[in-house]
C-alpha cells in the first residue's frame, strides 16, 4: 500500500502578495511522487496560516474583510504539520458569447431557472456570492453550509437574498446577465438559515449543507427540484452555478467574473472511503469527516490530466486502466467548479444528487497543469451527497398546505353522511318495527 504520509507548508505561487496563503505537500518515504495538496472553499475563499485568515478581495462583493476565526484547520499527520486553505470553468471559454465564449455552457432554460444567485452578508462590507437551488416546497434554497457559517460551523450570515432570472421579466433571455446586480432578476430575501446537524466547518466534510428559508414564494417562472437519493457512483451529472468563469477554459483556469449562470457536466469518480483505496484516507484527520463526498476530476481528454486514474493507480496499482477511475471526461461540456460555485447543484436528470463543497489540486504529479488550485485541467472537486442529509432537508422545508375543500364539496359530503346515518339507524330496528 502506498501511504499518503502528511502535509508540509509550501509557498503558493497563485498569490505572491499574500504570505498567509499556503499549499501542502506530502512526501512518502521511498516515493518519488509527493502529493501536492491545495484545498479551497469555493464560495468564501479564505487563505489561512497558523495565525491569520483573510478573505481575498476578488471573492468579495464590496471590500476585503478579515475574519480571523474563519476556516482555520491545522494538524499533524505522521509527524509532519499541515495547514489547509479554506478558500464554472469549462474545457473551453465560458466567457460572454460576444467575447468568444462557447455557447455550449449557456444555461438551459427553464431547466436551470430554479438555480439562484445568493448574495450573502456577514456584516458591513462583507458580502459574498454562492449558488443555491430551489426545493420542491418553493420556499427553501439548498446550498453549502460554509456559505453561511464560520470556520467552526456556527451560523454567521446576517442577511441574504436569492436572485432568480430566466428572462421572462425582460425578454429575450440574456445569458450573460450578472444576475445579482440585474434589475431584470427577481430577488427574494432570506428569513431563516438552517445548517445540517454535525457540520463543524472543516474543509472536507459530509455535512456541508444548509437550507435557507425564503421570506415569500419563489417567482412562478423558477423551477423547483426533487432530491436524487440513489448511489450516483460513475454517473455523469450536470453542474450549474454562478462562480468565476474563464476566457480560455481549463488550460488557464478561472480568470473571469462572478455572477453569470453557466452549466457543464462531469462524472462522479470516487469517494475517499473507496474500498479499493485500502483504507488510505480513513484515519487521516483531513479526510475523516468527508469520506462520503464524491470526487470529480477535470479532464482535458488526455491521460496526462486524468487525476482520478493517476491517484487511484498510485494508491493501488491493480486499479490501472480500471474504467471506474480511468476515463477521459465528458468531452467539450466537461466542466469544473470555481469560486462562488459553492452550493451549486449536481443534477442527475432533473434531481439534485450533490452540492458543491470544495476543490483541490494534487499538483503536477497527479495531473494538474500547475500547482495551483485555480480550476485548471487535472484538479478535483468535492461534492456532498444530499442523500446523507435527506431527513434534515425534509425536516426544515415548509410543509405542504392542506387541500382547500370547497363549500359545495362540504355540503355534498354532509348529505352523504346523513343518508348513511339514516340507513344505519334503519338497519338496527327489529323486523316488526320495520313492517309498521
């Protein structure tokens, strides 16, 4: 068994101006392949060192605001200290079509009309964008818990608004609309926040789910969604979110803007608890609370960037060429997640199977074209399965109203009841009494 042996801090070339940004390397004795690890939350990108954390300006709508308690997680694995960053790109450009973006990533309407842009405030000048989706009670939005909580899993969102857009209020539909700032979008404020039980704020966690209660009904044009509760292993799924776009695709990564709805597809490759990984991640503190998250890699169509195949084969050489782990993606529609895609739904058909939680780079040895978590080819993303928290989601949705019975129906029901009672009274009379 090849052991993933631990993490040590390395400078992150993605932002040389921020000395608090760290990435992580694991070097196993006797192995020529270090595991280079960069983990990031996608809605609230927070760079962490042992002492400080800071929200990066490009992920904030407004100003940069420090949150010293946010997303700090450190530890020691096999004697080596590690610290983890708590921080929709297609294979080709998903920038505005007028600027050369590929129309294949434009959202299908009305299918994705219930995918909302969430403008979330955590105090003065501290506002973020995440993505959420409308549930079938039409009053609840499903998203990621880290979008509305601090690094310990405690609610710290002070207000939020869900913005829906399908162009029906200002036809024709304009796919390059920045939805959270458009007058053509319909905004509904959030009146309550519900975080999944057991969520602790760790970067990789099975319970990274939250339900937001709308203060009023969702707009009539917005589609609502059921949950997919089956095992999605090896299934192709569709993504839709409002995260950073790219003007070049996976060869460059996320370098566009936040707020335009885009779609793409990917495949659920494995979970950290995969039995074929020989227990590699079961006792590691970084993965222990997120063993059920589904991992998808960002394929370029080349074996060199097939991180699922390269990682699984490194852990267990007998998996080499196994199609469960080794595949070259879904073609041009292949996509991965970027900042502000947190909470984005993963659809199988029209049902929500997962919610976007985190993204990682394992470095160039495992397929990333660089050593930065920036949504380039060869990176992986983590998706929380909704089936694990289906009972929680059901418990906080708005109950369906009782059916309204009309006056005419009540009168007819009353007449039938009186007839039954009269017949029942007659049936119990003695025979002699009935003959009279």
